[in-house]
C-alpha cells in the first residue's frame, strides 16, 4: 500500500481553472469541519436521490467517511453556497489481481446537481482525480457506477460483472453437497467483526476484490447508527469441524403478506472461504422454512450454486457490468499480476488523456512473471486504454473485444494473448464503493 495521506493532496490546478471559467470553485474540503462536511454529505445523498439525512445519520457518515479525500465544486452565487453542485471522493486501497495486488485509486460519490448540467463539472472532477492519482504514483483507478454511459470517455471500462438472481425455491430443489461443520445464527455485531477478518483472508484470492474501508462492515450489518431496517438483518455463520469461521451470510425476510408460507428472502451479502462453507450456506438459504423466493444481488457470473439445484430454470439471472478500472501506468499494472502462459506481446495503447499512451512490450516468462518496457517496435496489437483496463483482471477476452471492433490485431496473436491473460478464478467484486 502506498503511504500517502491522500486526503491532504492538493486540488488539481487544471480542474480549478476549468470550472472557474463558469464562475465555479473547485476545492478539497476539510472533513474534520462538520459545518463544511455536513452540507457536502447532504448534497451527495441528494445526487443519488437519497432523502435528507438526520443529524444522527450525518454523524455516522462523518465518522465512517472522514478518512477519504472529498472534492467539491461550489457555486458562490447559489442560494445555498455551502452545498456543492458537484461531488467526488477518493482514497487509496488495494485491488487483487491474478497472482498479486496493486494500490487502487478508488473513486466514489460522483454527482452533479441537476441545476448545473453542461458546465464541465463531471469532466473537471474525474480528470482531476486521474491527474491527482497519477501524480501520487498510483497506477490504477477504479469505481463502481450508477450510470454506465459516463465513464468510458475518461478511459474506464468494465473488468468484472455481476449477476442478480431470483430463485423459485420450489423448483430449485437442493442436490448439492451436504458438508460437515455447523451453521449458527450470530448477532450482527459479531457478524461485523468476523466478516472483517474473513474478508481479509479471502479477498487476495479473488481478482477484482478490494480492501474495504473503516465502517463498511458496520453499515452492511446495520450496526452503524441510523441504518433503515437494520433490525431485520439476520446473520448466519458456517464453521468448519475445527470451529473456524469459513462463511457468513446476511439476509432479510419480507413481511409475510396474506400467505405465511411465501416469504421472500433477500440475500444481502454472502462471503465464503471454502467449498463446504459455500454449499452449507446456500443450502440453508434455499431450504429456509416458509420462503418461496430467494433474491440475491451482485453474485459472480460463475456461481457454483447453478450446479447445486435440481432445475436451473428455477433461477432467473440478470447480468450487468460492475467494477470499472482505468489503467494509468501500463508497466506498473501489467507487472503487478501473474500470467497463465508465457509470451512476448507488443501492444499499442491509445489514451487520449495521455497517461497510458504508447507502445509497450510485455514479456512473460515461464513462471508467469511479466515485465513491461516502452518500445519503438511495430505493435502487433492495438487497443484503447479502455480495452486494456477491461483485460487487466483476466475475465474479459481480447478476442471478444476484437470481434466488437475495440481491439485490432492478428487473431492468432490475440488467441495467445488471451491464454496469457486468463485468470484461474473468475474476477469478481462483491460490493459497491
């Protein structure tokens, strides 16, 4: 992890000048000053169509988020000049790559007020984040998005995907393993603490997962102040025969309505370390008494549970992109992961913003280690920085992007490139940030 105090990095000068042309101010705020931070948080929540936050909830948000770097765009002429008309926050975390990990400039809370569209605010904020990250020596940026049409113009592209499942429990009869070990209900505060420990053990093995931030597990388990419906969150824990926690699930049951046998179970989060934990928790969920429908969001696109139910058509699955990445430093990113096959590739990367632009030779040895240098050689493959950012985790194929017109190169070279980049485990991010 880079030892930067990221929230003390200065506001980007180019972005300051860009918004000033429209009479606006761009600045990094002091998260230790509630008189500044509370109006900012209200504006950010409004940008995501959230309600006005209570004093209690604002206090919890301040405590949980103050470690981040918050940048706002302000209109001095507005009726409420303390509330920004543009928001973005960021921090440095770590993202898992195949066989390794790398610091990630995580970006969140991007909003622009509906009263200030078409003033270059989003561009100033996002380009400012990328310039700040690059200047701090961070090679990769990432975000999860509410509007997927915005971020491609800044070089971001999907690198992981997620599935939402709706399961008819009558059709999805369990035919999977029935492992030893035990399941127990646990209190939400215990789930909070054990999830933190379990996630730290698991995340490095899942390309695309990130190290979470302070307060995340409190919010997810409903143990933070002001979480609506927290009392309905239930936690179940699987321990192996040695008594070690290997899996935890959080879920909520709907009100029963007129038929007490037809509750809906919403699986809020599931984290497992072993196949036994995975099977035990999913069996518990699908065989839960008085439940007719299970809904689970943001699952992997390669869930084993598909093969553990009698009728796969009893599950309706909808997919969407999830974790968007943006390469800033090609040699640093490509050298940080390991590869599945040796090879030498000369890649032309096109980056209109300049960070990743150039011709690069990637040399992968027999151990899977990669080395990248700039070169004057003729490129064998040409791609945008967006395409490279999708390929980094090994879950997107260059051949598919070639068929879509996003990568140019000899098909045989692309086939070999896909063999090298392929990840042994499907890339996945099980949370929003």
